[in-house]
């Protein structure tokens, strides 16, 4: 019995804003079958080469938070990073990361921050899982866009022409894979820590209170063997001083070691669950967040006819880390759609976030594609090549112990919200104040206009009350 | 006016009752008659002191922690360490003064009474020291509320007042123009959310009443608090009985003092890891 018949539970953990080279570039050094870092990659700054580099082991808090400050994430920043200037029709030279980073106002102190990568010993959890199961070095963000467009690609197969977190309509009207699962009688849950971005999806507002649960429920569902068919896990985006909780989304400049803790918690829960033998766990990131990657994104099939200032979403975004965990995955797998390397224009196409939609549609017989993008996306079932679920991997993974200090917590809490935090607080402010009745009329989308609170602490405190009110929690 | 008093022992037939006073040639003993007035004065004094402490306990922060400066004074929890200190101080002080009034002489404060006061003071001080040292849930709540602009209870009352002011502006005649109404509405909503965040996060630290505050932490009843509470009452009763029977400061057995010391040390020691309400 292969994966197609054996997999009953798909779990996706999507973290924030790190490139493939940043997290896994040195996973298999000098391996010709792996598209990692050679060490010679560089960008220019003031005509001087700025090579890729790693901090010394072990990581301290400062090194684990590189790059600090956060690189540019907006659509113009993405174009500048890839093209070192305006977007052109040709293949991007991937040469503008440092220039774009230093173009920020005020300019950061260290130009090499965006060229930084973590060695496998410094991020042992994701590295161990990548080596024990499968790593995909051909997984790109769905578009060279910010977080929200890419997260909507994983839920709906499109961003309806939006390229940045701001100005999104609330609720977001594109049909989602969650609604497709509900319509086909399949179970799903979004497990979240504070403010789930997926709550913006319009077609699940009437049933959100039945499906959105705190992350602690994921741990108990896994332990009890009651995981739904599809679990989407959102990390913690805000600092919570009341509980001494710090973001574990790895969004720069958040400390990656807390994300390692989250990955470990998710894997350990799944691995020890009665559902383990029937589970596929995907650990990935929404977009590269301005961190360097050397692989040029290929051209893409536009998901629909929406455009942004002439950009037709006919290009993938930068590569992001993607680790595929399943007992059906042979250990040490390098998951590649094209063994010899991707062409600049497909087919075949790389893996992207719509590969998750494609995989779910096939596994659970969910019907036709949501958009043209997931129609052509490769699915994850072919790499799960073991006939029986034999690869149990490590019984557990242990992250490096890391407890946030009070100064670190206070610094994060009193900082200005980043783009993601600001957009989430706007979304929360415009949510209905109570769960909607099953027969309520869905509100028409309106722009996000709520003011963004001046600190992370204020944004968080207000947002979680509003989210809990809407979900009846 | 002279009165006749007789004093005897219970006779056992056929036995000789020895004299307990003097050498048998000039047997005398003193009998002190305590004027009712002095007993009354002593009683009134004890009642006044206890009432003063009782009223002080209910209407001041004498016996309350100050875990969260954002709480109203009446919401602060009662402190077991401070209560113990006050308990022994009240007991020893009232006994000392009452004995002095009744006997019309300065009573001797026994070494054991001094030791009791010392143990209770050390317990109270130790409790405060532990609270100051550890990063408790109250410290987290304090930091969280400060990050929201709520550093003291005055900030909370200010926000409440600002909501009322804006609501009043909405009721003016003629009503404000739509953009002002929208601004006022946003301002009210923002402050209401702030107060909800405040209410949600102070709940674990608001007083549940004297007994619960003294005997529980965030996780409910705790053995180290209950044993300190119970032994304090037991030893206090032993002390009082001793004062009443002997009309003097009691001479505690050393083992009783050691019991008090161990009980208090247990409370302070277990206080460090507790999740304090």
C-alpha cells in the first residue's frame, strides 16, 4: 500500500521569511545532487564582494536573530533583490540583496546580514528532519511577494492580484481548500498561537468557530489520534509579555531557535501520535523575507487573470526551505521535480505552495483545481516512494534549550509592529465581534483600514481579544 | 474590709498533708485580688487592638501584598507572611499590655515570645524577599500591563474616565459631525479593548478573600500554605492559654518553637516555585 492509499492526515507548518540557502544551504555540502551553497556566492556592495557567511558555533541570541533589522519585503524590494533594479523579462541575476538591504532608511549597520546562513549544527532540528526524511531544494514561494499573498496561495491558489500585506480586502473572497474539504466531508483544522492569518478567508467565516483551535489542541489531538485530514499550523507572530511568550515564526529579526522549538514540538507530537504511520508533515516557509538565495526563480503559470501594475504572477518567488516528513519518505531524500535542475520556463514546474493544494486534492479526491497554478503544480505523493510506511526517523528531536530573557521580551514587545504584525492587527480589528450564525449572510469584502497600534504589545493585546470574540473562544 | 479565705488540698484519709509554704513555722502566702476595673480595662484594650487590626486589614494594605500596582487597593491579595507577623505581634503585644494592666507590673517577655516574634518577622521578610527575587506570574502581568500603558491603578481609572468623556461627547446636542463620531467611536473601542485586556490579565491576582488568599496559589490550595496557617493558629492558642492560666508570658517548650520555625521555613522555601496569586 503506497502513500496514496496510506496517507490520511496532512499537517503543514508554515513559518516566516527565510530563504532556502539561509536555513538549509549547507545541508549537503559539495553534493552535486543538491542545489545548496558552494560558499562562493556573493553580492556586491559599493563595488566590494559580500560573500555568504555563517556565525561561529554555538549561536548566541544576536546571531540567531540575523538579519536585524528586517530586510525589505515589499514587492519593489523583491524586484530589487532579484534584479538589482526594476523587474525585467529575463532570468533574475539574484544580485541585489545587499544593495536593497542597505537602501533602507536608516541603513543597517552590517551589510552582510542578508547573506548570512545557518549551519546544520546551528539549526539541528530542521536539519535532522531534512536528512532523516526528505528536503526539497526546488520549492519556491508562489510569487515574489510578501507574506499574505503567499499564504493565500497556499490556501486558495491565488492572491487575486495583491502583492503586499497591505490593502487586502477583508474578508478575502477567493475560494479556499478548507471550504473544499468541508464540502467533501473531510476534516480540517487551523491550529494557531495568537492571530491566525487564515482567518481572513471569506468562505470559512461561517464555520471558523468549529475549525480554529489553539496550538495546544494540536498536541492533544495528535496524542489522542484525532488529527483531522488536514491540519494547518500557524506560528506565534507576537510577543506576549503576560505569558513570557516570544514569536516562534522565525520572521527576521526573531530568534530562529524558538522556531526550532516549534518544529520540534510539531514533529514530536506527530511522531508519537497513533496517526504517525498515516501522516504527511510539510515544514515550509511562506517567502524568503529578503534573505539571500542563489537560485533564480523560474517562470510560472499565472493562477488567474489578476495583475498588479502589469505583473501577471507569471514568476515564482525565491526558494524557501521545505522539509517533507513521512514514514513513506525514504531517508535522505532530495525531493526534486527535475533531477537535472529546473528550466527557466516550465513545464516541468517547481514545487510551490500550491503543491500542497494539489496533494490534498489528489489524496482526498477534492475535485478540480482551485486555479491554473495548482493545476500544474507537482504533488508530493510521487516522492513518497516507499510502498510501506517504514521510515520512522528519529523517535524525537530535541531543540537547543532557549528561554527568552526579560530584556529580550520587553524589547520585542515595545518594538513597532512589523508588516505581518501590523496587517494582522488590522485584520483582527475588522473581524465581526462574535461568531457568525450558520445562515448569516457573508459580508462583502472591504479594505483593511484599521489603524495599526504603535507597539507589538498593544497590537497583540487588542488582536487576541478580537480573534477570541470572533471564534467564541 | 477583711475577708476570710481558706485554702486546702484534697485530703486522702490517713495521709499527712505537707506544707507547701515556708518552713512550717511561719506559713504565709500572698493572694492578689485583681480589681474588676483592671480586667475590664485590659479587655477593652484587647478588643480595641484587635478591632484596629481587623479594620486595618479590611480597609488598608497592611496585610496585603502589592503584587500588581495596577490593582485597586481593595483588590490586592492578603499576604500570609504579613498576616503571620501581625498575628504574633498582636498576640504578644496585647498579652504584654493586658498582663501589665491586670498585674500592675511590667511582665517579663519570655525568650520564647521574643523568638516567636523573630520567627514571624523572618517569615514575613523572607516572603517579601522571595517575591522580589523570582520572576513570578505577577511580574509578567505587571510587565504586560506596563507595555499597554497601564503602570498603576491611576492609569486604569484614567482610561475609564476617558471612555466616559467620549461617550458624553457622543451624546451632545447637536451631535458631532460624522468624522468626529467615527474618531470618538474608535477611541472608545480602543480603550474598551484595553480595559478588557486589563480585566483578563488581572483576574488571577485579584483577592478571593482572606482565607483563600492565605491558603492558595494560582493552582489552588497548597500544603505549605495550609500547614503554616494551621500551625500559627495552634501555637497561638497554646500561647493564649498559657497567658490566661499563668498570668505571665508563657514558657514555650523548645520543640514548639522549632515546630514554628520549621513550618515557617517550609512556607518560605516552597514559596519560591509557587505560582502565586
